[in-house]
C-alpha cells in the first residue's frame, strides 16, 4: 500500500534535512584550516580519512559499534570534553581553528571530536596505537600523546557522570 501524501511529504522533508546537514558538514570539512594546510602539502589521503572519521560520527550504527555510544551521548560528552580542554588550556594539541590551536605544519593534530573518537575507539575496540594511527592519519607517537591527554580527562568526566547518576533524588 503506497504511503499517503502526508507521509511522502514528511519523508521528503527528512531527506532534504539530512542532505542539507551532509552538505554543511562537507563545507565545514573543506573550510577547516587543517584541510587547507594538508591539501597545500599534497596529502592525497586526507579527504578520505576525514570523510571516514566523520562518516563514523554521523552513522548511528558505526558510532555505536566503534565507541559504544549513540550520537546524542557522544555530542554531550564532546561538549564536556571541549569545555575541560579549554579549562586546562590544552588547545595546542588540537586543530579546530581556534586561538591557541596547533601551528600550521604540525602533522599530528586532530580536531577535538576526532581525538575523542580515537579515545573511545581505543577503549571499545582495543585497537593498537599503530592501527589507530593508520586509521586517523597520524603518527603512532601522536596517538600516544592524544591517549595520554584524553583518557584522564574522559575518565574524570565519566566518573562525574556516574557519581551524579548514583545520587538519590
């Protein structure tokens, strides 16, 4: 039985919203200082890596399989993570186009969302640092630095969330 006109209209509106979101994500990816810098250095695999990482973040099943989180949980934790990074003034390790971020030419800088993804993937899948380095397009030593910085921050955030959940109402 075909969908009603109202259902077809709702399906089309959802499709348009989804495509607009994908287009905006693609524009942001191309405008990023990291992308411009790496393209200037002729890094041919950059766009593929960035699309793969953002594909994991935007696909509910892939995100759940790789991190154990759904997009809303990841977004909430990312907000807390970014706030903590700014509070600690650890911005130079990341490349997000904000003041104090990594200098151009630093090959091992990830955006905050990708660093958090890397940390969760390590926790969930137990991938080696070499495997993560290949997937994220950075050196193994960079993976080690990101994990050394991100794991304690993430553990602190998760412990505060767990403590808040255990308090009686």
